[in-house]
């Protein structure tokens, strides 16, 4: 289970972040100051820090610089500051990403996943399910030793399902995660890609209907 340190001087914001992230399987460590997170990283480095900027005593920029003196732990700054110079300052302080409040839950999750993909080998993996092999290193999909030709988006959608079995994804969430939060597309595009993916996997003889399920009124999920 990945540990995420949530750092904000407002308890309400900490509770909101935990509400979003805990159901996704993340262990959340809630902290109220920059000093606390610096001490945490020195003793028990988390997998990610989501760090507020506007905090008393030690703000997020200074906290980020302090952590960077001895750790490469991924850091996402979360703040109401939205000017270009603020964003540049945060990235120069060592942050991996910068999210502006108020934020969208799906965008937050997508950016967390993106940071993990860039910084952790855990997100580059080979997953097998009943003879179906999804290999992120080679970017290949195969069943019973035979390669299946899929588009990059189909490959990414299937990978998202395989990495998170049991989780139901809405079409809007998949658009954000796969295409990006600024993408000009909609749920019909997701349906089209899932339909094509289903057709290709069924033709191989893989028992797809036992795994890829439609969640009516929501979207899709993968069941192992």
C-alpha cells in the first residue's frame, strides 16, 4: 500500500483529500505543518507528498526546498496561488507537479498516477490474467503467446483496469486519466475504445466477459 503524506494547516482540506484517496487504497498520513513533513521524511519516507503552499511559519515552497536537500520523494504542490510566477517558483523549489485550488477529484487522481508513473518502477509492470499478458515495458499485449494488436489508447485503458481490479471507473474518469484533463473528448470515445478492445480480446478466445464488466449508470470495471 502506497503512503501519501497530506500536508495542510486546514483540517477540512486534509479530511477531504483523505476522503478522495483512501478508497483508492492509499494510506494517508495527515500533517498540519511543513516542519512535521520534514521530520516525517527524515524518519519514514512516504511514497508521495501533497503539500499546501500557504501555511504559517514554513510555507510550501520552503518546505519543498528543505525536503529536496535530502530526499527525492515525489511532491505535488496544492494551492490557491495561480499566477505563472508562483507555479514556476514551486517547480524550481523541486515540486513534481502543481495543482490549483479549487481542484477536481478526477484531475487530482490522474496527476497522482502521472507522478507515480514518472517516478516509480511500480507503474511499469507486466500483468498476467488467465494467459493474457499486458507488458508495459515492451508495450505489448498477448494471449497464449500470440500478440494482440491494439491502439495505444486501448492498451492504456486495459492497463488502467488491470492495475486496479475491482475499481469502477466512470467514462469521465477514464477520459481524464487516459487522455488528460484538458482533452476535448467525451464518454462516447471511451465506449468506442472499450467496444473495440472487447472485440479484439474475444476473438482470441480470452474469457473477457468474466473480467471486463459494464457498471450500469457508472462505467466499467475489471474483476480478477
